[in-house]
């Protein structure tokens, strides 16, 4: 009898694995984009280990799984419907993070639907650990850059070294240092968090110990990265730039991160817990559900997944392919001046159907306007996208970025800004979005407007708008010039509303 039940369980196991492969293939675009990020970004190379680690953690539960009753839980079907809808939301807005999270949710829901609550509870941690396969966290790079700069500058001042800082730019006698994206410590934080979560899930039982390990795995790398940056700058200063530059910079960074990881693990080991195990391989096998019931559950699971993908393809194929032409509007009190379309310090908007470049002058102030216009946003081509190239080069470094409130026309809008500089020369850039006829600088709200227009009807046209002004010394003059221009920029949105066919 036990062998018969075991055979049934084996068939159902294969059925679930086949369903998971079907989901992965149905959302193949999401799967390929996720794995491409793992390969291309050093911050996410560790994600290749997440799947085998999760599989190994589940395999360790084999004795418990052998005794667990398989009984399809229809709540898993509700979860798959929700996961499919959120994937569709991510697809129509081109938000990979939502698509990738939804893919993981769909796979987790399959386990609940096909195998039932008992099995799901046993493998809950391995399933939750799959979330670390999702490339997330890049939005925290700016605050991490700020934290690294502040910590390193503070420590340099503490040891008495003369230092001047402007955002992410740090100047000391003998050289300048720049806290670039790669120096923010994001890869250390993400890797440490994945390691800390694995440690918390396997070494601890009580929730507060698990939470404490996660906090330590985040806070320690942030502090350590500031100390690392301070050490590299100080070492270069003391050695007259003979050490801690070039390749040494990277080697010292990774050696330091290895020591920090060891420190996190050592702290965690100091209060680890032991748990009881049940590894009896001869335990009785519980009766499970019938193969037809699990087969029906599998078919039920794949229906919303297939429907979401089909509807996403339908929406993506319906975009307007006709050309569009934008004309530079007249702005009161400003005269038109030549605009350099090849200006390397203006943003480059990936995939825009039309790009408007215009220059305006009022007194001594010159404003540069660039608009990326999209007839309809589709896969890989959106107004709200991380693929847009905001300026930054060896000549002009990004020294500050964030958000602020500005009057755009007659309404206050939270716009994004970026400040680039070289010496006392700089450029201040503002950018925001025009989505479904509305203005916003909040990328998340813009994505919601985009989803509403795509799924429930609305204007398909969208645009990303950038204003820039140069300054010397203090950026206050550029900020004042942008404020003045933005208040009178109403004709620009009328021009977007009435964009014409050539």
C-alpha cells in the first residue's frame, strides 16, 4: 500500500514540476529578463545560487514531505489568479520588478494548489527564499551613495584630514574621489541580505532572532562600506596614491566585504538556536489525493497564466505605429535659441517615437528642453524606464539626485532632479512625466496611470520631459531659472496634446 501511495506521489510530483516549467515558459520574457540581469549585473550574480539553494532546502525536508498528505488547496488557485493579474499589470507598464515578483508568486501558488497546505507549510521557507532570485534594490543606490559619502567624509574629518565634499564628490589634498553607483555598497547589502535571510531561516526558530539577523545583515554592510571608502581614501592619501587605486580599489573592496560577511555570520552564530529534526526515512507515507484531482488543479492553475500572457500580447500588438512630429512651443518672455541635439549632458530617452530638442533664453538664463514622446508604451519601450540614460561622464559627474516640489504651470508637482558638475561648472536637470494627460514626477504613480490607460481606457500617448540649466559655483541660479521657466511651461502640454502627424 505504501509503495502504491509513493508511486502516486511521484506522479503528482512530476505533474507539479511540469506545471512550473509551463509557467516559466509562458512568462518566458520575464524569465529571460531576470536571468539576463543576474548575468549582466555584479549586484545580482549571487541570484544564480538561489534556485539550487531553495531546492536543497526543500530536499532536506524529504522525510517530512514523505509523510505529508497531498490534497489540492483551491486557495492556491485564487493566489495564481492574483499573481497572473499582477504580472499583467507589470507587463502593460513594462515594470520588470512586478513581473518577476508575480512569476515567483505564481510558482509558490502552484505548490499550494497542487500539493496542498501540508506540503506548502513544510517547504514554506525554501519557497519564500525564491524571492531573492528577483533583482531588486537598485532604487536604494542614491541613499546608499549619500550614506557612504557622509560616513567617509565624517571619518576623514575625525582623523584631521582636510576634506571638501559636494554631494558624491570628495576632495582631499592630492586627489578627488567620487562615490559612483558601484561604490554605493548596493552589491554588498543585497548579497549580505540574501546570506542573512538564509542564515535566519536555517539557524533560528524565534521570529525576533530572525528579524535581528536581517537587521544586522543590512546595517553592518552599510556602515562597513562607509568605513571601506574612508580606508581607501586614507590609504591612497598616506601612500601618495600608490595604494588603493585602480585594481587595488576592487581587491581591497572584496577582501573587506569577505571580512564583513564573516563578521555578520560570527555575530549570528553567537545566538543561534537548535531545532528538532525528523529524518526517519522509514516513516509511513500518508495517503494523498488522486491523480485526476491534482491534474485538474494543474489545468486550473495554467488557465489564468495563459490568459494573462495572451491578453498582454494582444495589448502590446495594438499600438499606433504612425509617425509623430513635435513642434517647440512659444513660452512667454522667452526667445528661442539653438538647441544641440547631440548635447552629451542631456538625457537620452530610449525608444522614443519622437524627440523634441529646444532652447530658450531669458536674460542671461538659458534653458534646455528635451522631450521624449511615446505614441504608445509597449514592452521594452516606456516613458518611465530605467533604460533612459541620464547624463554622467568623466567630464561631468553626478553629484546629487533626488526629488523636490516645483510649480509646473499652475500646479505643484514632485519632480526628479539630477545635478552634474565638474569643478565649479555644473548643470541642474529636472525631469517628470506626462501620462494619460496628467503630469507627475512620481514614477510609481506614473506607472499606475499608465496601467489605468492601458487596461481601462485612456490616452495611450506618454512623454518624459527634461529641463536643464547650467551654473557656475552655486546651483541656486540654475534652480531659480528652472522654476521660472516651469511656471510658464503651459504651452508645452498643449503641444503634446496636439502633436501632429508629419
